[in-house]
């Protein structure tokens, strides 16, 4: 049957009405987004980190994006990888175990999935509101917790050789902090790069945002010496010509070499991402000061910026001490300049909104800031979040102060 032909004017009016209706839905806008790679270099960038614990259901995702837009954000750092797992459809890593917390049989559900793709929905909801969405990836962590991952194909289980090992060959034990992968292994670097490139290829993201792209783990004691196993030391000797760690100079060279391995991860991941999508931002959450990052965490973030390996750095200056905030920003200015430095503020450090707003206003460019984290401002699925009336009132007060400041910095 042939379709009935409509008059041209009537057809145009119908299309116009449909567009207006779509734009009006849920308070959304259709503002054109500046590409991620351009946005991190200049102009307003108001970002917020949303952790993998903040959402479980499709309605959670929709609510989060609506709230981020209402708060005045332009960019959402959306966690898609926590510890060798995926919070999106992936053939490379298993579903994130936290998506099934509280379920009767989480081990079975991990093989099936949550019934929707959180990342795809988050992108759709963000873009409807003119928000940019960055895929936030924990790079080095393999697992966290005293119990091993449930998924049999999880990298911690499937690739035992990727774990950090000491001189006796003993692997870093599971504990309350993250155990991390060995950055000196080409297979580890290739896997992380492949994960990031796969997301960039298959999803309409605006950026890839690396986190935990450093060596020292939260659970690692000061006297624990990893990357000293026979296989890793052979790589160290191959690259440096040093026969071992017998002298202070050898041990200092070993630290420098580990730092270079972390930088190699950044370089390889960035190249893989940009090969797929040159227009998206490639950024990293880094330690609060460039000197501490480099010397203690073997994270040479200022050098990454200066060499163009990342488009922007987000130093995590999570403090209520305004003098420390100012000092850390001065350190970044000396190390790399501030054009591509987006200060990350720990909103959770403040019980009320006024001190957060004051820190935002104190920044060199108050239009360019990142806030940690979403659950500080809104009720979420985060385990352990205080949902008492007093805590809810504090969240409301924080977001009211920050909303006013972001709109009128």
C-alpha cells in the first residue's frame, strides 16, 4: 500500500512540532557540544566525577544526568572500569561485580549482565542535555578486597602473571586496598590500551579519563618492594644495562625505570585512543602536586602534559586547607603552566557549601573545575552513604551554593 502523501507545508509543521516536543522533554537542551579535545584546552569546563557505586538501574542513570545538568556541570567523568571490570558491554573484561551487589546470585548475573548498558544510556542522557561524557578508567588496579573476583575470566584470575611480585616471586596479596597490575609487562600495557580504544571506537564518548595511573597502591606498605621478581628485573636490565639492585644507584635507576613504565602506559593508551577518535579528550586524574606525584607515586604527570601525552591533567587537590590548595596550584603553574590543568576539588571535605564555593572562586579560572564527587551533592546508590535528614539537608545546601557559584563565578 502506498503511503498517503501529505502537503509539504503540513509535513514541515509536523516535523517542527516533533522537534519542539523532543527538546522540551525532561528539560533537555540540544546545545551543540564543543569536542572534548578542544574543551579541555580552553573555555568553561565544569566537571563532576560519578563513581561506579552511584548507579545500579536505568532510572539511576537518568536521575544522575538530570542532576548533573541542574547543578551546572558541562562534563561528567563517568566511571566505566574500576578493577579489571566493565560497566558497559565488553568482550574484553567481565561485568563489574558492584552492579549486582545485594542480588541472590551475583556470580550468575555477572555472566548475563544487568539487562541494559549503563554507558550507552549515560551517553544518551548526557548528550540530550548538552553534557560531555568522559569514560573514567581506573588503569592499574586489578582488584580490591580480601575475596577474589567472582568472574572466572576476570584478569586477576585469568592472568596471574600480571600481578606485582616481590624478589621471592610472591604476588601482592589481596587486601582492603587495590592490588595493581605490573606496568612493566607489555601484555598489561597492551590490554589497558585495548580496553580504552574499544570504548572509544564503540561509544560516542567525549573523552577517556585515566585514574590510578600510578605505581604505589593504597595497600602497599613502605617496605614492600615489588617489580623485583626475576622476570621484571630482566626487563629492567635489558632497558638500563644494570645487572640488578645491588647499589643505591641501581635502586634509584629502578625507581626511574618504573616511572618510565607508567609513562609508557599513558603513551600507549593515548595513542590507541587517538587512533580511533582524534577529537576526544585524553586526560588523567593525578596526584595533587606534580613533585609528590613524580617522586612518591612515580607518576610524571607534568612531563605528560609538557610532552603532549595527555590533553589535560586533573590534579586531585582534595583539601579543606585553602593555603594548601593555593600552594598546589602554584606548583602546577611552575611545572607545566595552568592552561591544561583542571583543579579537582574534594567537595566531600566540606560539610557545608560555602567553603566549596569559596574554593571554586579562588581558582585562577573558576570556570574550569572538577568536583569529587556526585554523592557529596545528591543521594545515590553509594554504599554507606548517610541518608539521614541532616545529611540530606547538607547535600542540598552544598549543591545550592555550588550551583549559584558555577552559574555566576
